[in-house]
C-alpha cells in the first residue's frame, strides 16, 4: 500500500469513551431537536421526523425531541431485552466476560453516537440505529440466520436485517394503526432509515438485503425522498461502520480472553498468516491476500497489539487488553471522521448530504480483525458439531410449529397465523415466532414440543 494509505491509518490513541474532540474539532450540540433545525436540510424537516401512524401529542414537560423518543422506544422494547440471551459470537451464557447481542448493541450505539455527533448527525438518530440494528437476529447468531434462510425459502427467505425492519414496524408491540394492525414502535422516518443497513429487497444474485416483499409498503414510506439506487443515509453508514468496529475489535478481545486467539504464533508463522489473509479476502475484503498480508504483519507488530502475545488473564493483562481495544476503536473512529471531514467539509453532515469515507488501510485492518475472530473463534475445533446441532434444533422447531400452529404459537403470533391468507404467509409467522426466541428459549421450546 502507498505511503498516503499508511498515513490514513495514523495511530490515534483515543479511548472510545472520549474520542469526541480529540481531533480539535468542536463537539456538536448533543440534544438536537428537529424543530430547532428548520431549513438545515432533509434530516431536520418534518418529513424526516414524521411517523407513519399519527400519534396524539405528548406533553411531559420535558421537551423531548422525536428522535429522543425513538431511542427510548427501542431501549425499552421487549426485542431489545431479548438480545441479552442471544449469541454474539460465543453462545450466550457460556462466560460472564463475553459479549451478547445486547452488550454488543449498546457498544455499537455508543460508538455510533459519538462518531455521528462529531460529523453533525443527530446523536439520537444514530444512537437509535445502533441500539436497533440487531433486533432481528434469531437464536444462535449468524448460524441461526443461515438456517432460517433455508427454512423460509417458500416465503422469501430470512435475513437478520430485513427481520429488524419487521420487528421495528410490525412485530414489536407499541402502536396500533387505524386499521387495527400493529405499527410496531412507529419510529420516525429518519430513525428507520438510519437503522436500515441494506435498503433494497432480496436480489437474484443473493447477498444481504433489508426488506421482505410483504414489508414493502412501510419500506417505501421510510425511503420516500431517498436518492434512487439503494444509497444509504449517512446515519446508516455511521451505524454500519460502528458495528464493524465494535465486533471486529471486541470479538478479538473476547477471543484472546477466552484463550481462542493467540497472536504470537500467528506472527511467527507465515503460512498461517497467508491462510488467514485468504479467509479474509474471501469473506470480508476486496483486497488481495498479498496486500492483506502486508497489513497483517504491520498490525501484529503494532505496539498496541504486540503486548497481547503473552496474555495470561491476570488483572494487568486484562488492563493491557482493554487499552488495546480502546486505542483500536479510537483509531478506527478518528481516522474515518477525519477522512469524511476532509472530503465533505465542516458543518453538520446529515441524511444524504454526505457519504462516510473509510480509508482503505483502516478498512483492511478492521477486516483482518474480523478474520481473526472468524478463523480462531467461530471456526475453532468442535464448532461444526455445535453449529449442526443448532441448525437441527431450528429445523425441527419450525417443522413442529408449522404442524401445531396456531395453538403452539405465542398469543402475539397465533392471531397473525389465523389471519394469514396463504401457506407462505403462515410460514412467515412461524419464522417470526422462532426468530423472536432467545438461545435458551429455542432449546426449551424444542425440548417441549418434540417431547409431546
């Protein structure tokens, strides 16, 4: 890589709890009300703050903005609480140190809020997007997601991001529309758009997507006014990068603490480095394995990572590990904020006024950290049998519920199954039920239904 690309990956030593202001720029106001921003662009106008279902005015005396209300609705939702028992990388409940989907979502929201605020985004919009981004994740993490996608083929498949939109706009109980149907949390257009990572339906060539066919009306509403071609708003890009930063850095932290990741042997073994880079090129990055190899050697020799080679779990070692995660998070955030500011200039950057700029070097480093977690944690010995068992549980659970619905469904889902117009719609309700379960609940439901 060029000297310019190396410079773009400069060593910013900012802790994620206080990166704001470390680059010398003033911190934007942290309580932006849409009503105070009239005339400042799409984000601030009434269309961005609109809700799909009108609600009576609330007079609490606090003067909260529409976006502060959005954040509170996600934070207090049942779907958010269930993330505490859903797998991030390690199975939920296996170790008190390790992250769950809930703690991961809180960390994404914190990183997104501060990064977005430094760019001039409404902090509550990006915070809401960070809290909400994984609400649609099923039991057993991405393994469960892949299993449900196969099981839901007859009704359009399954995708965690599309399920998130479904939870926010339909499945979570908060607001009832004029037709008597659920409007979900009834978030503002700006917050829903910010929480939509992949603003397009399933494509013939495959890949990630953000909406099922029967959720298209609300998707079209939230995307009203967006540029054509599936461009994401800046807040969604901030949330997505915060997600990448959080799970790349924190999954490696968890892997090192759990004894699954050892950086010393990786630095000493060129063949193993080459294999890791091949994995990353195939899964997370458009860079060549050779270019990734160059970045990997420099990353492993970085003074921030080097002390982790002798990690022993002691208090001192944990402090060093935490310092590493702080520095890496600060580096990934500060460099992206600086690059975006250099490209887009000063002033508030919101909605479709700018795109996030992630320097090539920083993106490669982040991808390599994700690859370390993939190769040494998610693909560690014994994982295959566990993943196969998880997929079997979900397949048998979907089959049992499909045959025993509506009686076996939760009271929330049984009426939806009865009202479904065809088999595909009924299968979608069953998939919604299974996707809503936590890891322990999926196991318990499976045991109960198959024992009857």
